[in-house]
């Protein structure tokens, strides 16, 4: 996940992680999505947060396949 700025918009994050925006908001609702930054009405995801979230998903996936 490489980007020149410090944050992703929800649309950019979803494109990078290959999930739909609907899935993003459903994950957030269940408490499984990445932490967000709110600036007014806009929602952003920090690069470090995005990377940590992807790594966490990878670890969970590895744990499930190891069973």
C-alpha cells in the first residue's frame, strides 16, 4: 500500500485493499474496520493505520488456516 499523501479517502482505501465501500462501512459498523480520521464531514484513513489493518487481517487469515 503505497501512496504519496499521509491519508487515504474511503474510496482510495477501498480501491487499494480491493474491498467495496459497502464492505468498508459494514466492517466499521461491526468494529472490524480500520480507525478513521474525521475532518468535518470527510473521513480519512491514515497510511500507517491502513497498513496495520491489512497486516491484522493477514494475521487473522493465517490463524484461521492453521486450525
